[in-house]
C-alpha cells in the first residue's frame, strides 16, 4: 500500500510537469519535440499515480 506522502509527492510532480508542458507548448508549439517529451513524462507520472491508487484499493 502506498503512503499518502508518496501520493502527495507524485501529485505535486504531476502538477509541476503539467505546468511545464503547457508553458513549453505555448512557447514552442504543441507538437514540438520538447512538448511531446514532457507529455510522455507526464503520461508516465499519471500511470504511476494510477497504479498507486489501484494498489490502495486492494
């Protein structure tokens, strides 16, 4: 079972990454290599967060 602290840290990291992605996308375009890289990183964080949520249900 994941601790609330680890979920909070991941949630904070998700928000920071999301804001970074929006900033880069607005500056360089939504299909820029950097925006896509950050989007993929965000996907990984979101998937990990979902895994933590699912493990808490069991």
